C-alpha cells in the first residue's frame, strides 16, 4: 500500500505529477549524501520554496523511502527542461576530452539523455579485419560484416565504457540500444541512388519508456544501433537518433537538443575556430550548403536540427563539449 505523509497527515497516493502547469515533480533518494541524490524534473523546477511530500512504502526502512518534491515555478525558481545531448565521434576518440565531457554531463542538473557517436574505433577494427569502410555524404554504408563490427563497437565497447565512466561520476547511467525494450524502431532504408545496406531510418521512439527510466532515477545512454522489430539490427546515424529522441520527448515534456562535437559550433571558415556562426535559420542553411561551407557530417547534423525544431523541440544548439558546463561559450543556435 502506498500513502503520502504531509505534516503528520496521511493521504491516499494519487499522482506524482502536478496537474497544474506551475508545478512539477522531482525525486531524491533518502539515505544518500546531498551530492549523490538523484533528481528528476518533469517539466518543472528543482528549486525552492517548495512543498515537500513524502511517499512512504509501508514496511520499508526510512533509508529506502522515496521523497517527492512539488516545486512551485516562481521568480525564485529555475526551470530545467529535459535535455538530449549528442556527443560526437571525434570527442569519443579523445580520452581527455571525453573524460571532461563525462564529468560535466554527470553534474548537469535535471533530466537528460545522452546519445553517442562511434568515432574511429569501428573504422579501425574494420580495417584490421579487412572490411572496407564506405562513407557517402557523412553516412556509413553498412553491409552485414560492417553491421557486426559497429554493433560490437557502438553498443558494446563504447557504450559500456561511457556508462562506466558516468557511474564513476555519480550519474546513474544505463546503456541502451534502440533494440533494448523496443525503444527505437526503424526500417531499413529503401535503396535509392545509394544502397546504404543495413542502415535504419527511424519510425518510432518510445518516449514513455525513456521517461519511465528517467523517472526511475536512470540516465539513458544510447548508441546509434536500432532495430526493425523483425529481429534485425540497423546502423542509424547518431545525429538522427538524438533528433528523433528529442522530437518524441518534446511531445510530452519541454525538451532541448544539444549536438556536441570537436568544434565550437558551425564555422564560416572551417579552418578558423573563432568563426562561429551564432545563429542559423533555414535560409542561411541552404545558402551555406550551396556555398559548400557546410558539408560532410555537418549536413545530417543540421538537417536533424531543423527537423527537431519543426516537431516542437524548444531549442537546438551545436557546440563544443564545453557548452554542457558553460552555456555562455561561443556556440551556434539553430532557429526556425
């Protein structure tokens, strides 16, 4: 039986989320140090003043009780939207940069989802195994052998190392592929001018499943492997995975999407890291693409950024990993 206790009174437990827009909920585990508390904000603030309500499971010790906070959004509160962070492969390949990012990500407040790229490990392993790597417009062509390699590297080696590093930082990360719990369903891309092989285009993201994990105190960490529901895995662009997750979540909670890679943003001069373009709208994107200023892997990143905005994602940023800890650093904001 579940009850709520408030100032000595007992109330039937009805809902853990406020029906009023001005309120939201968060959770902390008692019995842990303040720095170790898991805090989950569902479209709300994580600040005070607030109303504390204890949900007590009868028969459990006090240290096991869950505490829920209904936080009033007021001038004294700070709104914390859901964030989907995608970290690029070149950062994955740089141990020092990756370690800094993991520490910053672990400290980032509020609910969050991490999506990571694959870096050069899959390419290096393919070369060792004598498997040719083909890239078209920034996207990998995936035959059966390549699919085996990217699954081992993306869903295995990289994903579990990132999860372990986040756990060491006090972030309760859980490693995921799109096949796990049927979270991301895709179909094999229809052959057109280029046959990409076992490459998936996303059909559906189980946003409620992701939110359930978050509400249970977990931080999902996704690789870019999805599935078709018929037993086949599919290699999917990591920028697309991040965008599709953000789009699905945006239909339920306010969501922001951040693409982090080795550069400080979209550059007007690819050789000059100080030439960050502060804002890019759809017209500017078409101009930059026609000029060749943006090309390769930046194209799917920008295409996914605009797709996310069209589907209700509140904000989309392209930046370096430093943005996670210091949002004031130079970066590019994508606007409609």
